């Protein structure tokens, strides 16, 4: 999947697919919190654990989004 095509599919799915839109929001929330955690000079053990957990969750959400994008792309190529 080309980058510009991927961006186009992502934008289309955010506009039309509620599940994808929610995954994108969730991904953004994880990204925001990870940014906050990474800016801490001396994170606590709990914050370090939270960072590891959020990275895993963020990756899982990204994988789900990618799967939806691939299904969407395949469905589009069948009709064209």
C-alpha cells in the first residue's frame, strides 16, 4: 500500500467507518499519553509500566486499523 494511497484510504475510513474512526481516536489518545510519559524526567515504576502497556495497546490498535485498510483496499480493487 503506497503512503499517499494509505493516507487517502485512512481519511476515507475516518469519514465513513465508525469502527475505524474510534480506533483512530484511541490511537491518538495513546499517542498523547505516551508523549506525556516520555517527557517525564524520572517516571515512577507505575508510569514506566503504563508506558510499556500503552505501547502494546497502541500497536494492537494500529494493526487493527491496518487490517481494516487492507480489507477496504481489496474491496475497492474488486469493484474497479
